[in-house]
C-alpha cells in the first residue's frame, strides 16, 4: 500500500466550478497534512495545512481532514484558469515514531480549469 | 523577506561525476530538508539537517550526503552520478524540524 495516494487525473473543470482533490494516507499516526501547488517546471508552493479533523477555509480554498478515514481533501471554489497546476498532498509523520518530520508526498493530481 | 534560494538553477553532468547543490533557507528558518523529484512523481525525502546534524534520512544510498553550515545554509552532494539521478532537487526550509516547510525554486540536474 502506497503511503500517500492521490488520483493522478487529469481533473478537468470549467471556470467558476468547484474542483475537488482527494488524498488518502496509510500512517494512522500522521499529524500534519499539507497541500502544495506546483506549476509545470516550478517548485511546490504551499497552499494550506491542516492538523485537526474538520474543515479549514482560506479564501477560495477549503481543506478537509478526516483522521478516522485517513482522508484529506482540498476544495477550490470559483476555479480559475490560473489554478491549473498539479496539486500535491503531503503528510508529516508522527512525532511518536521518533522525530519523523519528513514530508511524504503523493504523486499529485493534475488540475485543468477550462475557460 | 528573502525566501529559500538554491543554486545552481540547472546543471548537466556525466555519469560517474560528482555534484554539489546549495541551499539558503528562508530568513528566520534553521532547518533544511532536501527532496528529489523525478518527472511525473511527487518529491521524495532525502534527508533533513538541523543544528548542523543530519536528523533523518530517507531511502537514498550513501552516495547522497549533505552538510549544514553555522548560518543554516546547506549543501547536497551526490557522488558517482547515475542516469537515474536526473531529477529536480528541492530544498525546503522550516523553523524547526516539525514546522511547515517552504520550498526553494529547485535545481534541475541532468545526468548524461
């Protein structure tokens, strides 16, 4: 079982729609969850992080975490063509496992927003 | 506020050579983590440096080594380059090992 799984896509949505990106993880002890956006040829850019179960909103972005289901998602409202990029889900390991601070990434989901 | 910087931007080497990549963390950050990102894949953790020591290491061979300097900047060294080492090498900095990581622009390494 892969540690962090994402649907590779591509996910295509029309401009103005809601884009929903999903991620599952295998380590139940994971503590911190991150969404990064990566444009083609560029480095990952942090969008949001979430630590607690529930929703966290920041502008057009909402991160959702369900630790019982080992599931984290990112919703992008009013999608814009400039949102077209690969979205990477990253998980930080449990401190209980001894300084496990590395980020484990999924392969990313390619999102295309069509004008 | 200076972000994470990396040098060089691009690098072309031949098999068997050695390479050194450099990273300066974001202002106020003291921890540097290195990742390798192959085409079409997510970044893979190489190692993390904090207080000038390697604190954690991913599944990479000993050909990959690093160093952190007193000013918190860091180097990644790769010896005996293989074709499979061609990738985007990313440096991320944070305030402490467990804090949120911010990435630099990366170094694109091509091994011929």
